[in-house]
C-alpha cells in the first residue's frame, strides 16, 4: 500500500542475447504508455548480465487489462527477438513504498 492506495505490478528479469542489449533497450524505450500505468523502471545491475524491471499499475485489473492488449503482445514479440528466454515475472501488490 502506498498511502491509502493499493498499487499492483510486476518485477521482471530479462536476459538479453549476447550483443543485443542496446537493441533491446531501443525496443523497451518505445513509447508504450498504457491506461492504468503509474510508472516503470529498468535497472542494468553492475554484477549481472541481465536487466531487472519494475512496472507499477493503479490496480491489478489495470495490470491484467494491459497484459491482454493486442499491442502488448506485439511489443512482447519484438522484445523476445533480443532475449535468450522469456522474462521471469513476479506479480503482486506493492505493500510498502514511498515516492521521495
């Protein structure tokens, strides 16, 4: 819960194919604004050959609606061209946090 609002989202791990990280970042940087989306972040960890992302939605329903959009499937297909395997997703409500 962030304040009085329960936000929902996913944390995900992406494993780019060797030499594909820059192209993957271009795909991910495409304007992909979605209804119900609050924020998203992508980390390039210092000690790993993967990317870690966080997506925040205003509700679980908004998250599911985004997952079911045809445009999201097209985006996923483009992203997969640059990944070794499918992303690992962990979905759930955000129970604590603060925007500072």
